[in-house]
């Protein structure tokens, strides 16, 4: 009996987290690898707690950063991870991967394409901002990443979390933890990253430019627009249809006025439920062996470069448009060409108000902002075609 009790107590002790937090050294590994092997789990727990602090205290994209960080905590505890594995399989795994698509549907239901329809030339600003994606892709190739990995890294420049997850799960699933954290972190840092770039590339006079009020967009135009976008996408770039299709479906439900219950569900209950599971699923991949790698640091660096290039390209495109247009465009709205809706538009409006208290740019900035959403989905289709 005493032997059985001793054996049981030993087994219980060996199963505790204390015995599993620090792994024994491995003589086959070098010093750095051995350190990460031994202490990777506690290091990742500290990183996840830091991400929780950013989400809760600093409110950096809390709706996703909090569940991602909490999922990462669970993933680094020595416990049963079958629930997270199931959620990941259903929601993100390339074989199924429905979570990013459902979130895009919700985004479509919450988005007003009116400013873009009223001023179609702002679509050029959303298109120019996608330069950040392909600029980062080229840099990633120069750093030794494969074309598929480079495509997954480049999509960070679109500042669109669901798109980043969708593309990465299909091109380079092993990079998903770093890319997801980078994408959502930089989206949250829009108010910090963008203003210095905007001010560097514009003069005081340019920032003071006041734009004329947008025309009113008819209901017929708002209903027709998502259908036209989907048809054009299906003809020209079928690989982008899953994302663009869900985006336009959600928007059509919002604008048609006959399925308000469906639109309300997409905008609220459904997108909130999926956001919870998406965050937990992404967090399940934040294990030490997958996140604490040299590639992670490169991805974080390339991500900030991609986002900065996207912001700069949008501003410079607006300045170029002013060289050929009688109606001046405030270059600040070009920065909203990234897909961080509506935060990027609010930042453009804030910087404009600092230069001219009578300068209200929010609705004008929403044009390139929603164009950036479409542009990032199209860029995702291009990357899937080129790099898959």
C-alpha cells in the first residue's frame, strides 16, 4: 500500500505545472536554443500577460488582443488543449477556416460605402496604400523568406487582421502567431505610427486644405455597389472572392433594408461570438517553440515597415492627384487608405483638425478607408494566386 501511495504521489507531483514549466537542458542544442527550450514556457507567459496589459490598460485592439493573449496563456500552461485545437481546426485551419470570412461579413454589415461612392477617385488612395503589402513582400524575399512566407508577411501592410489570418493560414501557417500579433498590434498603434509619417510628408498648407461636402448617395447606388464589386472580383480575381464575397454580402444586407434582423446579427452577436473564438484559436499557437524564433523578430520589423510604407504611399498618392486635379484633396486622407476601419479615418481627421479647427475630414477619409478594406481583400487574392 505504501508503495502505491508513494508512486501515486510521485505521479501527481510530476504532473503539476511546477514540474513542467522548466524543461531539462538538451546537450544537442546551442546556448540560445537551450535557454529557450528550458525557459520558453515562462517567457511566453510573461509575453501573454504583457499583451493582456496592452489590451486592458492601454486598450490596444482589446476585442481581439485580450482573447488572443488569454488563449496564449492557456496554450503555455501544461494542460489539455483539445478545446483550442478544435476551435482552431474549425475556424482557421486552411481546410475549413471560416472565422476570418464571418468577420469580414460583419465588417461589411457595419461599413458605409457611401463616401467612396460619392467620391470614387479616393479608391486610388486605398489602392496606393496596398504598396506597403508588396514592398514588405520584396523585403521579406531579400531576407531569405520563401515566396509563400513573404506573401504572408506582406499582408500585414494591409492593416487588416482577418485578412492577415486568412492569407497566412493558407500560405505559411507556421508563421501565424507572429503575423497575427503583429497585424493586430500595429492596427492598435495607428494613432501612434501614422501622425509622424503624415506630418513628415505634408506641409502645413496641405494639411489645412478643406474639402467640399460630399454629395448624397442614393439607396439604389448603395445596393448596386456591392453587387458590382463582387461581379468584377469574380471576373478578374476569383481567389479574392471568399473575402470580397462575405464583405459585399454583409454590406448588401445592411443597405437593402429588408433583412434588418440578419444585418443586426452580423453586426453584433455573430461577429462578437466569432471574435472570441478567433482570438482563442490564434492564441493557441502562441507556444514558445512557435513564437520565440528569430523569424518572429524579422516579422515584427517587416510588419512596421509594411504599415509605414502603406501610410506613406497613400499620402503621396493624394499629393500626386493634386497635381492633376482642379478639386484639391487633403493629402491626410491618403493615410486612411490602410484597412484599419474606422481608426485610420479618425486619425486623419484629428491631424487635420490640429492644422485647421474648421477642417472636418472624417467622411472624406472614410472613402479611402473602405477602399482599403476592398483593396486588402483584393491584394490577398493576388498573393494567394502568386505565392500559393
